[in-house]
């Protein structure tokens, strides 16, 4: 019997798959509950919520409580976004708990968006005010309703600081009174610096 | 071998692929004449097909995926109107298929010539590719015969409605047009690919003329009675461009390139210096030759959960070629259909239930060099059919939406091809 080079490779690969356990690949990255429903999000938020775009937030590794509040506020129009309001309503109808759990289970890689190193340094010098709530690490405290802001997309962080400052994100939300009071003290010129700094933190 | 390199190894290894890699040559159709494991063939590497090919591999790497796409590179239609105004280069929206190859997709730069549904084979000339399931994402084809004189003038009358060399050539003609010249843009009757696309193009051409050829004008001959998408937002944007002469219910039925003249259904003759004629459209040719189109002979009816053709089993149709879903013919919708179809196909091949998934549509239009508008539609499945949950428009135009448009483009290009 004549066996071609590629035929031998097939044999070798078969052996390799047997040795290294081909069965493990059958549980694909999309088998988790919520994964199929979360797929519509990846067009903007990246595969598994790993956004690569400045103004679009990373959802990977986001605490479920934070994800769910964001979706509920977008759906109710408390966070105004023509993009997110229809999608938030879709998420609420297609299984918010599973989708929140799916994104929470994804390992977050920091934003690949490049930020100006000089802005990072200016932001570092002004970042102490943020650590009062978000902690020295910036990782937040789920028990107090404070999110992890490290490695998040810089344009998204900048926009949120501005929306808090102008009281255009969830107006009247008691939980956000303190953060908004603090944001009002941040000069406009410092907002991008702080966003760049926290986005750069690993 | 640690866990991650093992995954990488398994991800990139498929039977034929590894053999060919060793042989150091590009894969050929004849390499796939026989099928050892389960195989999905995808026809068309655009927004739907590229996404479907990648996501089948993500969902189940044990399934072999062969993608048939004649073009060596992917050129994005979304953002290509910015090439006309000189805001972007065509290179900035041109990508290779290497990202798909890294996911183990076998990319063959060939054209599918026929489908044999009973034998479950795709013909490429004299050769044939067997499949277990076929995903057809052929985009649109132009109905040249709907405009008199167009078929014979295809090389001179530009559509620029499939981004690529025609986009670059139309930009060149626009730049070369003398100041005081007339640019005519004609819009076909719905349904056609990208409903807001012609109106975004109107903005970009008008912006270019306003800033570079202030004595020139743009005549828009629309077969539809009015702007068919983001109507009020485009009307507001056009207030900045008095050089636009928009004429609704002006279907173009004849073109005479020698006389540089088009004729409308009403018999009006309009002279041009530069013409951009977007022809009427139907599903891509393979959908017609393979009998996937419905009674209208133009578009393909599909199951709303699996995208399986209403006419042939084991063949799924996605993207602009489909009809019957309340969705626009957009790149974003094709991307969503690609994912849903990929999950459905993998579930069916594994005898698993098909999850209930609906598409979404996020669509930005650039109304100047720095401002954009958007429309968003989301959907759900109700009674086995796709129905709309909500449509939302931006309240106006802004640079912030334009930033989001850039973010969307970079994300979705990577979602398809990265």
C-alpha cells in the first residue's frame, strides 16, 4: 500500500490527538449557558466581551451585579444610549442571568487601545481621589457596589466620568450620589488623564 | 505540551490543512474531493460567510470548514463611502483571510459553480466538494438587464456597491471632475444591499464637492419615493449641503454612456459628468442557479432559527440573499446571521437542540467628515419567527457617534476575520 506524505501526517495527527486527549476540545468555548445569546454582543464588544475599541467597554470579567444593573438602566433609559437601549431590552428577554454569568466567567485582558504615556503619568498623579472608593488597586469592591476600573477601555472610562459629572448617567440614583459629587470636583482637563491612567493599570 | 499550546495545536490542525502546511502549498479543491470527518462548506467570504466559517470552528473544532471565496482579500463595504470623500483609504478597510486560516478554516480562492443538494456536493468547475452541511452567503448580484444600456456598459458605468477597485475608481472620477460638473447618483428600488448606504454616499460626495468643487452639484435620482432609512436624520444632515438635488420617485431605466445621460421612468433625461449607477439587485448568482430563490426569483426564504433554506435540506442561506425576516440587508445583520447559523449547524451536526437566537443590527452612517448618525434594531424569536423588539435612532448627528462608529468597525472586522 502506498501512503502519501499527507497520509502519514494524518496518522501522526490521529496519534497526537489520542495521546493529548482530543475529547477535551469537544467542549467548545460556546458551550456555556449564555454563550450563544451573548454572541450578538461580540460585534461591538469583541469575542467573549474583550473589546478592542476605545469607547466600547470590556465586558469580560465584569461582575454579574454590575452587568445586570447596567443592562437594566440602559433598558429603562436611565443610562441613555441609542445603541444600548434596544440591545439591553434584547438581553433582558434572552436571559440576563446566563449572559451576565457568561461574561463574568471570561478572563479579562486589559484594553489593547494605546494611551499617551504622558497622560498616564498625569493621571497617576491625580488618581488618589479614585482609590477612596475603587481601592488602591482600582479593582473595586463588589460588596459596596464599586466596579473594577483597571484595564477598561479608555474612551469608555472618559465618557462615564463626564456623564457622572454632568449627572446624565442614571440621574437620581442614590447609589451614585457620592461618585457624582466627587466627579464634579474633577476639572475637565483631567478627565482624559484619569481615564488613560486607569486603562493602563494591569 | 502544555494546555494552551495543545489547544493551539488542535485548533490549527485539520486533516488536509496540516498535510498541506507540510507540503508548503496553498490548498486546492482536489485536496477536498473526499471527506474523512464532518465537513461544513461555506460559499462566500463576506460579512456572513466569513463569520459563519470562523464560528463553526469556534463552536466545534472537530468540524472541518472549507470556505470558497474568489477574492484574495476582504474589502469592507461599511466605511467605503469615506473613500469617496478622501477621509479613508481603501487599504484601511482591506483585510486578508489569514485570521480565518489561523482558526483552521480552509480558504479556497475559487468560485462555486453549482450545488448538488441530493449528492451534498458543491461543484467548482469539474471538481466537487462533498459536505455535511452547506452555508451559502453569496451577497447580491446586479440585475443589469433592468436598466437599458447597462449590461453593455458595465465597465464604464460604476456601481461601487461592492467595495474594491470600483470604489477607488469612482473616487478618482470624482476628484478628476471639473468644478461646475454634475455628479449623478442613482438609487435602485428597495430591497437592495444597505438601505442607508446611498444616502450616506450622498453626504460624502456632497461634503467632498462642497469643500473641493463648490460650483458642482450632486443630483440624486431615487427610485423610491423618499429616503428609505434614517429619513429625518439624513434630511437634517443635508441642510449643510445645498449642492444636493434630491429627486424621489425618479427610477432610472436607461443609461447612454456616449451621451453621458440617464433617462428616468417618467422620461426625464439627466446629463452627468460622473455617474454612479447602483443597479437593482437580487441574491448572488449561485443562489439562483442552485434554485434557492423563491417565487420572486430574487431572494431566498429561510428558517428563522437555523437559516436552513426553505427549498433544500442541509443548505443554509445567510446575509443579503435572504428575505422574509424583518431585518435590513446590512453587514451587521449578516454577521449576526453567520454566528446564529454556525451554532445551529454545529448543534445539528452534534444532534443537539438548536439554541434560540435572534440577530441585532447596529448601523452607523457618516454624514460629514467627522459626524455620524445611527440606527439600532434588536430582535427576538416569537412563534418560530424573527420579530423586532425595538428600533432606536440617534437623536441627531455627532462626533461621539462617529467615535462609536470607528469602535464598531474595528470590533466587527475582528469579529469576522480576526
